[in-house]
């Protein structure tokens, strides 16, 4: 049973000096480990990617943009409280929340929480002689340790999005064990980042450059985009002995009808679909279950739960993609917005993704489970051993790999 998989079987030794603290100066000059369909491993350079992707492929990226989610506030006593934004509550729509001009509410993690028992805390920004005071009030705290926090400020000329740009810090991964730097504002965004909402970057996309996209176009590779806002849960380790006891985090995503129609065409013609990063994989592989939910008449088909993919009920991938498109047409919608907490582990049936561009992931992580599922057997161990022996750089700012089914 999938739920009985032991996380200790997905452990490996990752020396600290193998963790990249910064990216290379030229993004596309990083190493690229190529795993071919016959299991052979080749050491290449990322800028060669357009030559390595199968002909006629549809390559799909996640165009989410990382927000400055770390905010430093103070109590009147001087104590510093850090707020880490997780997801918008009022308004719950990301774009509308960022456009708020007087108040909004977020789900947050609170640092130094014991020193903030009640009352409001504040932050201050100054720009061109304008002083803006931002107050934060904790409304409640949930069992998972997160809090609902209401923000209000005294100058309606400033949107909440603008406030984040001016006083927030980019939330680099905790395993880097360093403070964010000015360079991270650019380094920790993909060159195609567009839709604000993530608190972590879709890091496989960090290697792409305009030159790589030019190469893809020259080789006839089509490029599509989805949006999945990456949550802080992506860094949460599996602490239980088996994955069945681990709760996956839910993440919101959006896919346009045009891209769904492209996916349908590619699957009908059996042409390869390449997912850039595990966030894109999670989005694409959630789509069939949304279509199946619609087909079954679920009241809220737009939510994919952790174990939905392991149902014994059989369905046809092409048919359920057609069901989604038909539903969008009936409702006069140009895109679907949904959420997924899908678990992708050995035993998962892959329906959309044929090739994957990804980085090297943490030991005992759900992302490593996903990679293992894609490769089959214990192939991930061979790849990771080769990468460690060959001097590859690991994790968010590290090197990449191209996995071909």
C-alpha cells in the first residue's frame, strides 16, 4: 500500500558543502544531469536543454512570482515580531488582496510569538517624505500554529502589494541558513515569473534564460504556462514513519482553457509533455482528478485531495480532460482555478507528464518521493549518487536534471 511507504527508504547523506548557497552568475551554465529512457546517465549543461528535449514536445512552466513574504513588526515595547505570510484570507483572491488599500487579512506564521500575546504591532515605511504606519492584529491561532492576522494602514495611496515590496523580505529557503540578500530579489525569481503569490520559488525554472527559450522555439518546442502558488509546506519534512501519516499542504493553481486544449491535443497525438519542476507536475497531474470529480458530480470538483489519485475507480485521461473543457465552456470560463494537496509517490499512475526538469531535492522529502515515482524502482538512488560524486550542486540554487520517461 502507498500509505505504508517508509520515509526512511528515501534518505541519503547530503553534505553541507553540496548545498548551493547562491546560483551561478549565468543561470543556464549550471550542470544538467540527463537520465535517458534506457536508464543511462549523461552529464550536460543546462543551456543544451533545447537539444535534449524530445521533438514536438510541449514544455510547461509555472509562472508564479515569489512575494516578499517576511515582514518585521514591532511591539510598542520594542520587541520584534516576524510575520511570514502564508495565504490571503480577506480578500482570499491573491490579486485582489494585493490591491487592498486600507486593510486585509492573511494566514501567517508568527516568529517570537510568545512575546505577542495581545494588542497590535506595527511597522513603518518612509518613501519620498510619505510615512506609512502599518498595524497588525492577531485574530486567532490554529492548531497547526498559524495565525489569522489583520493588517491596516493609514495611507490609501499604498496598496498591500506595494507595502510588501517596500518593507518585506524575499523568503529564501530555511536550509540555506543565511539571511536574504539584495541579490535574492532577482536570483530567487524565474525570468518568466508573472503572477504574485508564492512564498517559495519553483526552483527548476531558475535555470531558464531568454536564450534557452529562443533555443526551444528554434527546435519547435511549444511552451505553455500554469500558475501554482507554492506554499511554505513545500519545505515541511516528513516526520512520520510512513507517508500515510503525513498531511500534504494544499496549494492553489490556475490553468487556462487554451492550455487544457493544448494538453488534450498532445495526449491524443501521444506527443511528449515536459513539466518544468515539481509544482508544474503537481498541477498537471491534478487535472485528470478534477475532470473525474466533475464526471462523478462532486459538489466541489475543483479540490484534489491527498489520496484521490489512488482510487481503484478507472477512467480515461483524454475523456476527463474533455470533461473539464466542456465544463469551462458551459460556465463561460476561460480558466479553471482549483487547489491540490495531491500526494505523488511510488504507486502513482502518471497520466500527463512524460518528461521532467527538476532540481536535486532534500532527503526524506515528498519531492524525492515524486521523483522516485516518476523514475520507478530505486533509480533515484543511482542518480543522486552520481550527482554527489560528480560535484553537482543541490537544492534550490543548485544544478538541474532532465528525466526522460
